[in-house]
C-alpha cells in the first residue's frame, strides 16, 4: 500500500534536516511531496492544504492525508505573548 507523505517546509536550516530525514527513511511504498511555502506552488494548492490540515508551524508532515501528532502544535497567540511578558514594561 502506497503512503503519500506531504512535507511542508520553509526551506530553512530547521526544516531542511527534517526533509532529509523523511527522504532517508522513505521506502518504495512512500510517495513524497515537498511543499516549499516560501516559493509556494504554482496553483496555490499547498496553501489550501496548509489551511485544511490546520498547520501553523513548519516543518510539518502529513501521511495519507493526516497531519502527524508531532506537527499539531498550536499557533502562537497574543495571550501566549502577553503571559511571557511581551509588550509589558
């Protein structure tokens, strides 16, 4: 059974090792698609997938249409920043 692995990346020093790791681990049953969100894709499908998966941080990986648990971090919020003291004298 083929596995479709989608990698969402910003083509940066944090993302690049993850892309390499996935490619190194991939087998003949893995079909890998890398979405470089900086360059984006011609038809902008990568951006709609980003929203559909609820991706707020990269790198992020989905396998067979499901975002991996390790990639389900929540987005940075104003409350997070305020609790950390940002914007406070």
